[in-house]
């Protein structure tokens, strides 16, 4: 990281990769040269990097949109962009700091290699032909810096920027931003952040550790003005002014106080003394809504659980309360037992049937009781799976140590006490070659997969695995193509409880026939293989909603299926996916769940340089609320060992999670939709309804929801689910101020 940011100062280097994701790139300067259009072609030839190559026969496309939306809907593999721009010498002459030219390419899905006038200036990720094989870097911003004195730059003449891209699956190419060229300013190396793990919350105040960082290898002097605003009240609360001298690659910090409530913003402006250039921005201050768990015992498990007769049972009673807790279960069917110290029920049920079990949890302060319906039949995942997946934080760098670290944190930080129990290893665990008998083997990062499974099971956690029906996974590792039987046997031996089966490279081997059965076939093959073994394995079809998978997923005995492309930690991605689930609610039911992808809260990063999610706190409340209303699988994607207070509070509201885990198994439907807000309603098993009022604007909205417009009685009893407070009987309509991109989540009973 350090070398990447200082490389633009070392003129012995052609180029470096700018910070990606963790610290977003600065917006282009007013004199930036915008690269809106590119010549594009599929295929691969290094001749296309030459500035003299004629690309007149190539297609012209927008430079900042994936190629699938521009006439190449089903293409994956190599593609090339060529962008031409005259770079005037005045760009350098008029610059206050004449150090480095910046070439900004936004995001690239998945790997890029970039040239300027035939000179290779950088690469991010690894191509399939590289030593070590394909390594995707799709989340990374591509920003290359070139010394302004470098001879590769043609001042006052046409320059050709050639970008070679490899897309291993999903969408491909340059996206999420328009490329541009400009000259760096010193202010571009300055970042202001609020480290989430250092924020201190009290009842009325929040202590904010404001951090200013200089990422460049040069001294920057300036003045920082920081203002605390209350957006709901429309007024400034406090200000802070400080002169700062930031030496090369240094940090400055101070503490500000803010009210502990919604709608508080930190607005800042750093003005560089020498030039007057300014860095301006705004950060939403986190606030906690979920009350701390009571010291008396409380059982938080869903009151129904599905198993298959003859398969191992691993069920952890989720409960909170002051330790130590003691667990007891009456009416357990023959073959099952409960560990009184940790609440883990294990064993095998031999006979099919419905078993009503009385579960109690006690401590010195009292007793909590729950009636658990254990349904030993043909349906599993009677409520959506909840747990953790390695991809959004570790990507292909996942290892046994990292998995165990997050699993142990799931237990130590109490998430398992709220129902989070799956630990899923995503892509990057496979060896490059199979064993002599064609068995799949884990690589050196996973020395003992069966041992890892046993370790998880002994703690009441479930074990998930990842593969692909194609020859290779999305990360370029071995898939299950033509080895499904062997892989199913291996998974059963390892004790796998969840299989994410990712489409990835299957389109490279699928028949030319594009009938629906062609798309279904590879998933049916694996279904038949894993069902031969006496294990309940939740089967997740990860194929991005192709051919309306929600309509045929149950045919291949899938419990969950992805309905969308991959999510990332932006409002545009999360909101587009979440609100885009309408009208799929009719396809969700106990044992079958629409999957809008994993959670993007906490520290994420997809493999390297983890960073706090770019979602604001209110956007995160929207994220968790919407996914719970949708009855979606809830899979945390952050590094749990580094989880901060806000994120932990966000993920441990049992009343919110109970909406997701409701035994009726009905997903919310959209009842009101305008340009500014939406209202979603989910029927619940006890006859009440969960209601999400979502503000899609970037400003506060004063909203009124008439009960009749969402088919509610005129005088419902209303409870705020996030704050866990009863609001009483509210007749006719509900009126509330909703924060920007925020939500009010209610539970209403007749």
C-alpha cells in the first residue's frame, strides 16, 4: 500500500496502482480529459497495444459500462479497449504540482494490463497464462500514475491508451465510472476517515476519531475545518479548525464529539496552503439503535428446524443472557442429545415425523423456554440460512486460519447466540491438480478440510463449501466439471453442510443448444450426486438469475438461488439489487429462498486491503432491513475478528432477524413505490406484519403511509423493530421522518 502511493514520486517507475476501494480515488480535476468512448473488440493479441494499430473495424462503446450491456451479452474471456486522447502541454504547464500524470480507468472486471503509446504501464490481477494462474481483482479501482517527465507521454499529440481485460465470469470490462486523464495535485494524496473500530458510543454522545492521512511522499501543509451538522434539524452543531503539517506518508488525528442519534454528519474541508486546492467531503456518523441484550436468558433460534431422517443433526440453540447458561431439551427423539453447556443438539433421527421439543435455557436470573418443532421429513432450510462467507473479505486469499478466526469470533462476539451458524469457505481452496483417482484436493492453505469441518461441528457451527459446474471456478481454481460424483463423495466425507455452486466457466463447455434444460443440466448433475450421501447439504445455485432460476430451482432440489449479479459495497449496487427483487416474492417459501447475494457490512475487501464498507450507517440499516423482509439468506461478508461496535450492533437485533427467520416463510412484497420512497410489507406467522418504509432520496423525507394503502387495519398496534420500542395504537396512518437512504422498520398487529 505504501509503495503504491509513493511510486508516483519515484521517477524510476513507469507507473503504480493507486489505492483501491479502501480509499476511493479523488474526482477528476476541472481540466481533466474525459475518455467517454473506446474502440473495443473481443479476443487477444498484443499487437493491439501498439499506437500504430488500426482499430477502425472495432466497435465503439462507452468506456465506463460493462461490455455485456453493449452488444456482448454472453461473452467472457479477453477483450481490448483502445482510447485516444490529445494531452495538451498546457495541462502540465498550468499545474501547481508538475509531478505525475494520472490515468483513471474506474473499475475493471476482472484483470487488466494497460499500455500508454505501446509502453506497458501496469497490471492489476493475473491472467490465466500468468505464473500462478488467474487472479481476479474486480473490486479494485484502476488508477495509474506516470511521471510527468516520462517519454511515454506525447504532449500536444494523440496518445493511445490500450487496456487488455480478462473476464472470468459475470460482467466484464471497465465499469462504475468514466475514465479520464489529468495531472495529480498534492491534495489527491490526502484522505480523511473515521476509523469505525475506534468510535466510542455513549447514551448521548459519540466520540469521533477524525484521522487525516497523507499518502504521498511529500509534505503537505493546510487547514482542516470540520463541522458537525444535524441534517434533520438543518443546523450546524459545532466546528473545529486546525492547521496541520502532514509530513510524507504521515497521519494526523483528533477527537470530535457529536450527538448520538440519526442524521448527524461530519462535513470537512482541507485547504492546502500553497495552492488553495481543497478536499471536501461528508461522512455520516454511525449511531446505535439495537438495545443491548438483557441479562436474563432469551432464546433466539427460529422455532422450526428441518432435517432428513438418517442424516447427522447439528443444531445450536441460540440464546443470550449472562453466562453461564445451561441448556435442557425435553421430548428429544431417539438418537438425539443436547450438550447442556453450549446448547448443541447432535445425533441422528431414524424415523420421519414431526417432533415437538421443549427447550429451556437458564442462568442465575431466570429461565427462557421455547417450543422447537423438529421436522424430520424431506425439506431442509425451513428458514433462510444465516452465517458467514469468506468471499467479501478474503476473496482468493482465504485460508484455514482466516476461516477459524472468523468462526471463533462468531462465537466469542456472540453472533452465534443470535442464530448465525454457517461458516462457508468460498473460492480459492483447491489444488491445481486432482489426485490420481480424480478426487479434489485442498491446497496448502487448508491442510485438513475434514479436521476443519470437525472443529466447526464440535462448536455447533455448519460447514460450507464452494465449487463450479465448469472446469474452473470464477477465481481460476478447479471446478467440478465431469467430476461431480467424486466431489460429492469428498464433500460428504469432509462433513459439508452447504454447497455454493457457481456458474463461472460452465458457459465455455455447455452445448450450443441454449434451451432451458441446457442451463438446468449441470445443476441437476450435482444435485443427484450430493443427494446420494446421508447428509443435509443446503444447495445454493449461484448463477446470477440466468433463465429465471427462481422458477426452476426447486426442480434440482436447490434451497437457495442467486437472483442477481455480484453485489458490492455501494448504494447503487445494494439498492439496485434489493429493491430489484420485486416481484420475486412469490417464489420464496420454506425450503426455497431467493438469494440477493451476501451482506456488505463491516470490513470488506475481496482479498486484500480490507476497508470499512462504503455504505453509510443508514444505508446499512436499509440493507439489513430489506434483506430480512425479503426472507433472504443472511451471510455476513466481513472479517468478524475485526468487527466494530456499530456492525455488531447492526447484526444482533433479534427482532429484525426474527423477521427474516419467520416460520411462515413469506417474502415481503412492494406495496408503495415512488421516485422518492418505497414501502414493503411482509406477513408473519403470528398474524402481524413487518413493514419497511425506505427513503431512496439523499435528503430527509417527511413521509406519511396510510394504513389502507398497505391493507392494514385502521388502528394497528405498532412497534419500532430497530429500537425495540412499542409506539402504541396509531390510527389511520403513520408519519415519520426517514433519514437519507434510510429505513423505518415496523411490526404491526391488528
